[in-house]
């Protein structure tokens, strides 16, 4: 009887070991071919890729509120399709955030550009007035409270937009509403404040997009925004 029980024990043991090995091998094989078991949907799905770049690179990257990396770029090739919340943070900078839809076999554009938090404004030379005529905004339109780029709607606000310029990377728009100068992604995300004035009449960026210049009450001011 004892011998029979021992035989049953070892038979069950080896069966369980074989099942574990088989499951592990299957999971490894699925991962190698870019597939993953979706337990919630009860099916096997082709995985999606999340690739995040950032300027600056020494940042904290959060995906669905979980810290994933402390530097950019960050890549995860083994995610199920769906919507993911991405945040890129760095002390002294305004947080960049985006909801990213991941689809099987695609790599969405996810490039974070961080702007300084509360950049200091200081007087600048009147010689810099020439900068205001150098901004190329031919593809950017302000239609009362709307921003349009390349004849495509970007976003709408509850107040009139006074003026706007295309940022140097052509992925952002700097604009003025009332006495605030703000920046926004061209997809309408990350609407951030850069500076304030009293009677702003002109906007410009220089120094590879790191310095904002604006004319306020007839004087020129500058703010380091990157």
C-alpha cells in the first residue's frame, strides 16, 4: 500500500512538473513571436510596443501610475493592446502626460518634451525685436478661439486666442490667451503656462527653443523655458 501511494505521489509530481514546464515553454514561445495570453479576454493576442523618448533624458517615466524607468528612452515590447496612461516627470519641470492607444504591431509616437516650471522672466535687449519677424507661421492659423495647423483642427478654448507661433520642433504651439503665454502639443495635449504679461504684442523663440521672447508694454522680455 505504501509503495502504491509512493508511486501515485511521484506520478502526480512528474505530471505537475511537466505541466509547469509546458506552460513555461508555451509562454516563452508566445513571447518570442510577439504574443501574450489575455486572461481577461480569454484569448491570445499579438502584443504592442510602447516606446517613450524624452528631452531631457534623466526623467522618471510612469506607465499606468507605475514607475517604469528613470531615464529615456524606455521600451516595452510585451504589452497587450489598449489604452495606457504615460507620465514623464522631472524635478523643476512641468509634468508631461498622455493617454496612448497601443495597437498590435504598431509603435505610436510618444516623445515627451519637458518645459521648465515657473520659468524666470527678465528684461531683454530691444535689438531682439527682429526675432518677431523671423517666426514661420504660414501653416498655423488662429480662428478666434481655435488653433489650426496645416488646415487641421488642433484645439478650441473658452477664450479668444490673441496670437500663436509654431515652436522650433514643429510639435508644439506657443500661444497667448489674455495675459498668459502657454504651450500645447500639436495634438492638443499638455496645455502648460510659460509666462505672464500685461499687454503682450509679440512672441518668438530662439536658442534652439530654449528661450522665449515676448514684447510687453513696448519692452522686450525673455524667459528660459527649457
